[in-house]
């Protein structure tokens, strides 16, 4: 096995760098983070990052894939529970709050407005977005089926509403760090019941 600096296996060293990069990019944004920032936080040299990842964008792509995988895996987990309607929506939000509580920077990393919208970064973002759209559409379709609605335009419109509501609620929670996942889940239950009449 190849080793990195000070005898640390390369795979372990890469994982350490990516973990630090996820936090730095998530907390400071792509535009506000330099390779030097990540190197300093990881206790390594800038040349080692370039050796492993090629560039800032190369490092960002790996960090983005890592963060997106965590978010998508959590949404897939809650989707597999088989709940429908408001129950599924609340479970999805609750799961996201809980997975983000110890690592809130992952959300900011995935939804960073300063990230490049070209090249490999854009491709990774598109892959992530496509998976979330599929999962969101499935949940919204189930909700509409509960009330006998199979209109494709209604499905498209409500999916857009849900996507924006989901991102807004998670963003609001992240902006209010004193709110626990349990408290935020209870708030979401109240708000969704108000919006959708407890369906």
C-alpha cells in the first residue's frame, strides 16, 4: 500500500484531506476557500494536495461527491421506509436534520452558490440534482395519488413547491443553530399540516 506523509497510508491521508475540505468548502464556500486554507487545516503541505487531487477544482469535486453521497443516501433511506404523504415528507426532513446535525457544512457545500457551474463540478452537481428530482417526484406522486390526482402538470408544479420548501426549511434550520432536530421536525409537522391540510 502506498503511503503519504509521515507513514500515513495514502488512502487514509486522502480521506483526512477530503474531510477537512468538506468542512472548509462548506463553511467558507468555494470562492472563499483556497488550497492553502485546506492544507493548513489538514496540517499538510499545498503540494501534497496538488499531488493527490491535481487542483482546487479536483479537490472540490471529491469533497462535493462525498457530501452529496451523504445527503442522497439519507433521502434514499427514508424513502425506503414506505411512508407516504405528509408522513414521508416529515420523515425525510427529520432524517436530514439528524444527519446534518454533526456536520451542517455538508448542506452548504452541496448548495454553494459560489461553486463553478462548468466542467466536472457542474457534472457532479447535475448528477446529484437528478437523483434528488427522482426521489422528490416519487414522494410528490404518492401525495397526489392519495387525493386521486394524476395530472402530470400538477405533479411537476408540486414537485417544484416541495423542492423549494425542503431546501428552505433545511436552510432556515441551519440559520438557527439553537434549534434541535426534534424541535425542527415538530415545526415541520405543524407547517406541512397547515399547508396540505394534514393529508
